[in-house]
C-alpha cells in the first residue's frame, strides 16, 4: 500500500512541478477569504485518486477538494489526501508546499507519504516500521529544553479564526523558545519535526488532511502529537501540537490553557490576557505627547520665531531688558522706585 501511495504522490508532484514553471498562468479561485484553490490542486487530486482507486477500488477517499465523494464511504480503509498543502505559497512562487497522503484503517493512520516536489524529498512511514526521508531513517531532534528549540507554526488566515488570542499564545511561545518559523504547509512542518529539522510544531484550524500523514511520521520518528491538552485524539479537533517527548510536554504546558477543551478558569484568564495585551504592548505613536499636550507646542513655535528673527538682518533690534534694581545695602532701607507707588 505504501508503494501505491508513493506512486500517487509522485504523479501529483509531477503535475505541480510542471505548473510551477509558469505559475502566473495558473487559474486561481478563492474558496473563502485567504483560502485559495487552483486548477493544479484539482488536477493533482484527480491523479492521486485515480492511482489509489485503480489499485484499491473498494477503499474510501477523504480529499481536501472533493471530500468523500469518491470511493466507498463504508470501507474500513480510507485515504486522506491533501493534493497541494501550501497553495498560497505555490501561487506566489514560494517553494514551500507538498503532497500529503495517508491511509487510515478503522480510523487509525497506518501509512503516510509527504512529498516535497520542489526538493524531491520523500517522507514516508508505515505504522510500526519507522519513518524515512529518501530511504534514510529519521528521528526527532534530541533537544530537551524549550528555550533551545526551533518551533514551527501556522497563522490564522480565515475570518473568525480568533487572531488576537492566537497572537497572545504565539507571544508566549516565542518568549520561551529560541525561534519560531511559519513556513505555511502543516504537513511539511510535521515532516520536518519528524526529521529533526525543527523541534516542535503547533497550530489551530487544521483539518484531517493537513495532519494525517504528518502525524504518523512524527510518532514513527519517536515523537508525540496531540491536541493542546496533550490528548492523542486530535485529528478532527482543529488543534495540534507535536515534538519530541520532552519538548512536547513543555509545549502542552504552555498551550493547554488556549485549548478549546481548557477549563473555565483558564479560558477566563486567556480572555483577560487577550483583552489587556494591546493596551500593555502598544507603543505610543510618534508625536503623541505633543498632540496630547498642545500647550507644549507654543514654546516651540516661539523659539522658532525668535530663531527666525535672529537670522533676519532687517529685523528690529530687540529692546534691552530693564536693569534689575541694585540690592539694598545692609542696614539701609530700599529707595522708592520712581513713578509713585510704594513697594509691597
């Protein structure tokens, strides 16, 4: 079964590579705001489905573009397909995208292929037999402290994805690790965790076809994957965290309060932090002090006028300042000023 999946992935990769030669000519449409699909997605998906059903006509299919409209819906065997993970990258010529194919047997992923056509990198795994990159066994990274780790993620891009709370969560992770990267293809992010290229991964808003193949790669490479509370049943929950066992535990400790399954107290605390974050972190705009205190501007304008007059040769000379009265000598009363009124 793995060999058939590899054949299907390479067929899709060939279609993608041909289209990448003239990406400006690719027809693009939007499924929703910032969520794109191209004719390449459809062509690659069709090639994968034809290859898989040609070998296993009784199997089921769950694909990003066509759903479960192909194959048998009652089969215990279901192929989970993302024909082009990273479509936005692809249409911009940014070379981070991949083909993702997984086989779930009674709901558990047992075969996985992630193929990067731009680098000809083939990640594959069979349950119980390890994970491989181009026929070489791969393992997750060995770093044990989150502060030394490189973590990958994905940013919310759909309306209603709770961007503000996500940025609060991202800021917390960034403060605890060595660096955060956002490549833009979740399946490839998970493959990189499996290969030790990065130490951890987390993201929300994911679908089964985004994470199915990558999840088996991670576990077969010695890592852990689950939802933000650390539970292994994450495929349909829209949130995912992965890493080697020690890094995974530290990420779960940080992310658990942001989970949709978090307790009421955690959710209230996150809501309070999210509301307070813009006020706490917003930098003052240039000139905000002057705008808030108009009286401060007057001395500046007066100073400019004096400076301008000093530079004008025809300007009248300023009147001399009146001389200060001499201090009275000790033991003698001060003299009355001319003009009449007695001093105070």
